[in-house]
C-alpha cells in the first residue's frame, strides 16, 4: 500500500531547508499531494512509486510553492516520498539538481524523471 505525504508533512520538509522558507501558496502543496493520488477511469494515473514521485517533483519545480529553495525542495519531497515507501536511491547531488532543472524547464517529462529515479534506486536486499 502506498504511503502518501500530506501537506503538513510537506511543510515539515520545507522547514528542513536553509532559512526555513515560507510557503507562498498552500494550494500548490495540496496539488503536490493530490497529483500522485490521481485516478482516471478507476486506474492510477501514476501507476508506480517513481511516477508518483516524479509527478510531485514536477509540480513543485514548475509551480514553486515556497518563497525560495524550490529546486532543492522538489528533490527533497520526491526523495522523502520514495523513502516513505521504502525506496532508497544513490545518486550524485549534481545529477539530482540537473534532473529537477530539466523538469522545471520542461526538458524532462514525468516519464523521464520517473525512469531516472528508478535507475538510481538501490535494489532491495
């Protein structure tokens, strides 16, 4: 069963960022939480944890809910969601930043982001 993050949990993630940036738009946080739960014709729109995390990452990167640090925040929320679902990754921080920036500038869609997150996943032992 998927463990979804809530808006209060996303605010807790934001509090871990340097300078504890304020949230400019709580509606975007609701959207970040709702998007991975989306269904169409009784099927998950985002059918894997990696797709769900990628949808969260893209929503934050494009809509910037915080006053600052949104790129880092997008990454942390996606990573936190995956970790909450017992999926852990190994990656170079500069590669993670590049992935978020590609998503922000529409150079990487949800499918591409998801594929990269999956590629960075550490196999369960």
